[in-house]
């Protein structure tokens, strides 16, 4: 059952990145099991993970960082209501027909979060079920559908401002928090927000000096063998595994983390729990993981 909130964004639909090396990403995307899609009219390299025409766009850009996130708003009426909600909050948001055409959606509006991250709201994405998703790996598919493509962790300079934007302005709801003691006396707050049954579509972390705009993107696969086979692929390729296999404390995701060619990470996991609708009780955790997720460095 989907618990979509009134006048709120519905799902994380697509992501754009600026990458310094498309060649390095070609190999990395194949290891992740992404399917090549038709190039974007803007020249971006695009990838599929399901029946959507694309979910990831890679643009030539030496910053090697996150560029934009698209959130689905279901229908024209829902989209209008979300845009109104954002305007009513005093946030500048602009409808952009040319960008909608580039992204392959019916209508689109763009605003920025408190850190200047580009947030795009849209409805009517292009779907291509007539060209079934086929991974280059022995993988049946990714867990997407109403839960969207996965989740991202954004690094923010102001946790309170960022949390207020994604909740009060975009309408997302608090799932829980992790107050993680990285070193004695140094507590890092992680705030997890949902906009559908996926435990979180976005989480907010304090920015670290020299860090990327996002810490990681999470992709969910159907089962533990899909996770294990991916670990084997990355180890064989010599890719840096940034966190070992582990079980997260809050969303119970069984996952590992790998370094992408752009420096930020991908979390690759299975078995994430759904948030329980209106009866969901917000919790606070002290640990990121029940077990595992060991890192050589934070
Ligand atoms: Fe994650």
C-alpha cells in the first residue's frame, strides 16, 4: 500500500551527475548492472534500471559531483499542487518547458534547496516497457516502482534548514534519526525522510570539509545473491569497497558500499523495510548498523 502525502513529492525519479570521466563510468555502470539507454538530447549518457526511459544521466563536467534530482509528482493536478505549496513557502520555483522536453517529462519546475542543490519536480516521465529492462549482469532487476529509484544522502551546511526544506516545503516526512558518535564527543546527526513506502528517499547529513554534495546513492536489488554477486564483481575489478557488507539499524538494508569514479559512493543493498504509513513511529538510533559496514575511513 502506498502512503502518498497530500501536495507532497511522490518519489525520487531521476538523478543527474557531472562526471570527469565517462569512460570510467561506463565500466562502473556495467558492474552496477545498469542498462545503457539512449543518450539525452543534452548529450548526457543515460542509464536505465527499470521501465523508465532513464534514471541516471551523466554529464561531462569536471566537478565530478551531483547536479540535480528529479521528484515525481504523479499527475498534472498533483504537480500543480506541489508547485503551489513551494511558492506558498516563499521559495522561487520556475516552470521550464524546454527542460521538461530534455528530461522527457510532460511538465517540470525547478527550485534549489538551501545548499543550492537543483531540485526538479515533474510528472509524466517517459516509460519504455516495450523495450524490457535487461541488465548486463545476471540480475533480474532493481527494486523501484512506487518507491522510486532508491535514495540519496545529501551533505548539507545547515541540517535544520535542509530538513525544513525537504519536510515543510517538499512535504516529505521524518522516518527516524541516527545520532552517530563518530569519535568520542563528536555526534553526527543523520535525518531520514520518506515520501512513499521506501524507508527514505533522502537523508540529510552534515557536510564534511572537501566532501561531495552527496555521500551516496542507494540502489536496491531483489535479494542477497544479487548483492553478493555485485561484491564479487567489484572485488574482481579492483574497485574500492568503501564499507563491507552490513545491516543498517534503521531501514534494515543489507548492503555494501562502493566508490564511484566520481568519488561519492553507491550503496548496493536488499531487504530494506517499508515505512508503516500513518502509524509509523519515529525512532532515534545510536548506531548506523546492526553489524558490518566496516570502513577503513569515514
Ligand atoms: Fe543509504
